[in-house]
């Protein structure tokens, strides 16, 4: 903890710096603006010191990595022990084309897959539905049947690679196909690793790819979380997403507020279902935007 003597000395040094050193520099290099703010509208001071931390006890009690309050990371070693999974968001028009792309990415060193589905698949339409006209395979891979998924993962060992699937409304049929293809390869579902986005509340806030009203949407989300907690312990059953909310115009603070509010709603719904929080919460993943205001993003 900082003692009063230290803080008093620091305060005097700061005053001296402002009076003596700063004018010399601003005379030569005048600041471009009268004040600087982040893209979220938060004013940024020229210099921050321990004097800006009002609660010194909190400042000193940040905790250790891997321990509550997790200010210094959720893992004790973070990425010193295990580098992050590298996966490129990919999905060409057909399952055959996407499979070729996946094989190429794995050959070049990619350590995970990230599937981009086309618009009809994301909205739960078959490719031959009138509403799918003009959108089939345009911004991702078209998936209609289990055969499509078998082609998609042909020659790809599903026990050795993790897969992220950007799917929300049709999560249950898409995840079911993934499990079925893995079982056909001889890979049981309990060893499968990966993530389904499965975050439908953020659709109402940001992305707008809405299929059902909020209550039935949350019911289906909880169904997936409950199933994965029982049968797929290595799978992340949801990716609670702030990215889309931020890209839709939210500030960093609003991004956090909406995303954590969604997370709280999902946790409460799971507990109401009768689930034990420790059985599912460790597998809740999050997806945030990363903008270029460095310190604001760190604080976020």
C-alpha cells in the first residue's frame, strides 16, 4: 500500500512537472487538441499516476493471475503456456469448396476452424426455399443436409481440431450434424472441442438476424447449454457476443453493459432450469470487439 509520505512526494513532483517540464515541451510541440477523448467519449488525461487511484486498497489488491477477481487474467500462465488458437473465418459457396479451404488452412498451420455459413443457413432456410433466392453460398457455405456436413469435414480429423461455428438461431440442427459427422468418424461427442455462437439476445441488440422472439430464443439457448454440460464437457455452448453490438454503434461501455446483461440473463435462465452454476459457467465464452484505443480496450 502507498503511504501518505509517498503520495505527498508524488503530488509535489507532479505539480513541479506540470509547472516546469510540461510548458517547455508544449511550447515546442503544442498539443493538437484542447482535450483528447476516446471513441466512446471518455476524456483521457495527459498523464496517470497512483494519485488517480482513489481506493489504494483496491489498487494493491489486484489479485493473482488465475484467481479471483481475475483482474490479471483467468489462467495462471495465460498465453505463456498455451498460445491462442488460430482460426480464419472461412466459408465458400459449397461444402466441397469450403472443405478444400479448410484442408489448405490446416496444412498451412492453422490450429482451429471457424465456419462462415451463408445467409439462408443462418436464418434456418434450405437453399431451395424461395426466401433463399439470390443468397445461397454468397457470404458463406450453404448447409442443408447431413451430407453437406460430411463433405465439409471429409478428411479432417475432428478429434484433433477445434471448430468455431458462427450460428445462432439454427444452433441445434447445426450442432447435431457436427456431432453426427464426428460419430461417423469414430469420434465420440464428449471429446469434441469448439464453440457455437448461440447468442440470440445480441441479435435483437446488434446483428438483427432474428428468427424467434426473446423468450423462446433463450429457452433454446439453455437447451444447448444444458446438453453440452451433460454430454460435451470440452465444448463451449455459447459465445456471448459484444462484438456485433459494438460494430452496430455502441461505445466500449455500452458494449460491456449489453453483453454482460445478456450473460446474466443466460445464467439466470440456466439456474431457473435447475442447473448448478459450476456445471456450466466455466464453459461460457465471450466475444468482444478490439478497437484502437489501447488503454480503453485494456480497461474494458
